[in-house]
C-alpha cells in the first residue's frame, strides 16, 4: 500500500510542478539598486503564507494564466498593504520566482536595510515622478530582461472601490515594445466575515493580454482597469486620463 501511495504522490507532483528555485544572478545596477535576493524572496514567501493563515481565508482562481517565463507586466489591484505578501506567496511565487515590482520610494529608506529592494522592489517617487526617471528606466530594463514586473496602477491603497489608474509608470516602463508584450491582471476581493472570523480574500488572475507595438497605451490601460475592477468584484467609474496628466508624464520622458 505504501508503494502505491508513493507512486500516486509522484504522479501528482509531475502534473503540478512547482516553480524552479534558482540562485539569482547579479541583477542590480551600480549606485542605483543592490539587485534581488532569492533568500529575501523566500523570507517574504514564508511570511505571507503564515500571516495569511492567521488572518485570512484565501482562494486563488486563474493561477495558470500567469506565464511561467519570459517578460510579463502584471497589473494588480491595490486594496491593502497585505496585497503584497499575500499576492506573492499565494500567486506569483507559485508560478515563478523572478518577480519584481514598482513600490513607493519610502520603502527604500536605509532603515529597511535594502530588504524591499532585494525582494525586487524598484522605488517610485509618486509626488515628483521626474526624480524617479533612472529607476523607471531600470524597471524597463529588468522587464525586458525576461522578468515579471508588477505595477499597481492606482499607485496607492484604495479599499473596497477602484481608484483611478495612473498611466505614467505604465507608459514609461513599457516604452515602445518591439513585439507583443504579455500583460497579466491580478484582482483582490476582500470580504470581512465578522469580528472573530478570518476575512475572506479571493485572488483572481485574468487571461493574459498583449500590448502590441504601436497600440495606444492609454486605451489599453483603460480597458485593463475595467477588467481589473471586474476581477476584484468592483466597478471602474473613471473616464480616460486628462491631457494634463499625460503631458506631465511626457515631461519625465524628455
């Protein structure tokens, strides 16, 4: 009986392979970013699973829609700060380890000892984006090096409703793709279930889309925001960004 059970377990593992854990190569940038660390990624992966088990009941749908390799831009809903460890441990790290993301620049302060940078975070000054030009260029380089890059289009936490999608970092990082760029969408839906019960959180990954060369990035992002809202059990109430917002980001690129 033990032999049959062992053969059954081996068969299941072959049908559901886990992402390969590889030692990360030097992938930083002199005087700009220390590079990522698989040890730090492992740490936040473990923290996310333990933390979520204590406070949340997690469901994940559509995980197979995240490509396992190659460059991928992932747009995610940002409802709470908990999105980050839970999204990594229950979704992204279950498909691949080479995940990076744009984060607020305060997480790059010296007191954090580069922890969030080594997890793959790339800082963005949301108040003065022009000061982050070098970091956004680095983010573009990392993406097209064959990694997964996460962007929160709302650029801040917006619980139980959709914030307006900001196209600045999106447009700057994708640049002018020479071939179709895969874009994945990750929605978070939080459902409180009472004072003494764990909050239910549902992660939904939509079907991968492609941003084609010459395609209007503003229109593409606007369509993605509507789908991101649907994946999060919400409605996206905004029109496309104003010309004033677009001109502000064009000034960064110049």
